[in-house]
């Protein structure tokens, strides 16, 4: 659903986000992992928001 310029970045960030969350679940420093995942979460929302503004969904009339 995302243009290529956004899809590549989002895919990379999602992988990084999952890795951080898995490390947190496996006993890594929880505060550090959570801070990293919040940062990525914010970045993901910024990217998909920008993508939505670039190509809004057209509703049938």
C-alpha cells in the first residue's frame, strides 16, 4: 500500500522494532529497549503519515 520510497524505510524500521521488542522480552535492559522501540514507533508513524499525505485514499463518489 505504500510507495516504494516509504515501503523500504518502513520495512527496515519494523524489523528493527521487532528485534528490540524481542530483546526486551528476553531480559535485555527493559528501559533501553522500550526507549528504542518508542523512537522507532514514532518514526514509523511519521513515515506512514507522510505517505498518506502524498497519496490520499480516493473514495468512490
